[in-house]
C-alpha cells in the first residue's frame, strides 16, 4: 500500500525524506545543467545568430540566472517543498498564480525530456554510424532505460549523474586549456564579449542567442524540487543552487570563449554553421580521439539530464496532485523506493509521444539533417519559453514575498536580484519572438500561449468544482521556518 494521509481533501503521499545529502543536491543541479550536451549542441544554435559574440549571450544569460539563484535561495532558506516554483509563487503572488506556475513549469521541464533524449538518439546514431532513420528506435530504448533509473531511489541516480558530469566536464576543460594557451585561430581577445561580432542583428542577435543560452543554464535550481527528500534542505538546497549556477557560468564562459577564438571571432557564420563545433575545435587543437570522447561524453551527459528532467517534472506533478489540483493518482509513490512512479510513467509516455509527433510531423532540414535535431531544437525553444515565464514570475513573487518587515533590510534579495532577473529574462523572451524564428520554431510562442490559456481554463474550473483544492495550493511542505 502507498503511505498517505488526507488533508484538506487532497492525497498527501510521503517522499523518502532525508534520503539526499548536500552532495546529492549539488549533483542534481549540476547534472541537470548537462554541461557536456549544452556545449556540444546548444552553442551552435546560439552562434548561428550571435556568432563570435556567443560568449556575451552566455554571460548575460548567466547574470539573469545568478540573480534568480539569489531569489530561489531566499525562498529555500524558509521552506522546502517538492514543487518549488509552484509553492514559492503561490506564497508570493497567490494560489491562482501558483497553480499557473506549476502548470507551466511541469510542462516546460517535460519538454526537456524529449529534447534531451533526442540528443541521445542523434549522438548515438552519429557515433555508431547508424542512418538518421534509426533515431526513433534508439529514442524509445533510451526512454525505457530512463524510466527504470527515474523510479529507483533517487540517491543512487544522483551519484551516477555526478560521476558522468565530472568526467564530461574534465574532457571539455582539456580543450578549453589548450585552445586558450594556443590563442585559438587569431589570438586571445576581449572581442567575444562585445556586440560587434554577431552574424546578424547586433543587439538583437545576442538577445536571440540568450534564449538557447538560458536553456543551457536551466536546471541549476532543480535541487529545490527535491527539498522534501534532502537532509537539512534549508542549508543544502541553497548550497546546491549557488554552486551549480556559479560553476556553470565559469565553465560556459570559458568554453564558449574557446570556441569563439578557436574558429576566429570574425568567422561567426562558420562557427554557427558547424553542428559539432566543440568536436571540431577539440579535433583541430587536441586530436581526433579527444573529439570523439567529447561527443561520447555529451551523449552520456544528455542521458543524465533527461533522467533529471523527468524526475523534476514528476515531482512538480506529484506536488500538485497531492493538493488536489491534478489527478490524485499522480501522487502515488513506489512501494519500495518512495518515488512518484505514476507521475514518472506519465512523463515518460508523454515525452515519447511528443517527440514522435514532432520528429515525424514537423521535422525541418533547416534544423539539421536528422529529425532528432528538429525534436531537440523545437522542445528546447518551447520548454525555455515556458520556463522563462515562470522565472519572471518567481522574480515578481520575491518582491512581494520579501517586502515583509523582517526582510526589508536585505535590499539585494528584495529588489535588486528580482529586477536584474526580470530584465534579462524579459530580453530573452523578446529576442525569441522578434524577429520571427524559422519554422517550425515559429510555432512555439503560440503553443506556449495556448498551454497558458488551457491552464487558466483548468484553474477556473477548479475554482468552481474544487474550491477546497485551490485553497490548499502551496500549503504542503516538508518543513518551513525563518
């Protein structure tokens, strides 16, 4: 039997409290960043518009995420919950906004499941020399393996994630050191951190590049979703959040700088046109064996982040289900591992269906020869659009939540960090819509808006049929205190 009780008409199941230590929380956030995958697959997408100024796009995106990290830390020091954005925004802006945050965040993180598994399929086919048409069988096999890992006790999975993440980062750091010491193609320079070397658009080219730049940072805050399963969460989660975003900024800036000077800051079009830019630079400056190892590391990194995204999405759905605003069945825990098994199965099935729909219905050669890359970029853009809206909501919620008298002395937490975060994420949101992106990415703003409108309709129905459930939004926590 699943261990649960009933409170305010909602099913309240208990996660495996205290099963994660601080190192596990750090592993979750760092591994879901997927630094190996991000540097191999996301950077060319940014460089296609930002060109030699790609490091600047990552710097601006990192500043926004660092500001958001301070916001998240402020909340996590006061409460620990399984659905962090859902809970925090409900406390800062109200229960209705909290529901919409959870609705958007669960969908956004769900989008990253087919995105990252598509990366696994694409890289596996390339490494094994399989035809592009094999991407879907490899994808399905990967999802079966994901389901098994996501359901087992989470502490086991996080240590595997951390090991693979460290090995992948170590390989890429070798490339960074060699390229920087050798000065790349034209010598070391500060030019990559200016607006003057974009492929098109100057300022707008960098702002458009921020959208995929932020995609590379998304996940740094995911440890907050595991607050109820972490020992001493109001200490461990802030450590994990700040550690992951600071390490990510340093690593991404160095790597994108190395790639920019590796191709030459004036060769942004060549940089952006190479879908394996990191592998190319690794092969050119170090050797072909390291280039192949970097690609293998990126594949493992993509699989690890896919497991992490599925786990985070499942926990947000679980948090909403136990409070009665999603079907109660989604709050069911595994009898042995105490993980949200039904929600995890739902995420796995939905992710597979969505990937096949896009891969066989919306694939475009403009996004790569393999349909897997259409799946990757489509869900990267859609998921990031949705999550950015939640990030803006968190920044606004922080302003209202921390205006209480006991927190007014902390101006950075109460006002400065939220304003910086809102400005950067707002610029990325604008850059992702204007100018209009290529098909099928031009559909993503409409789909994000449609999902938001559907959430508003569901919330309206809940207010009529289940007002008790709406009243319980954001009330169930692992622990809370100043």
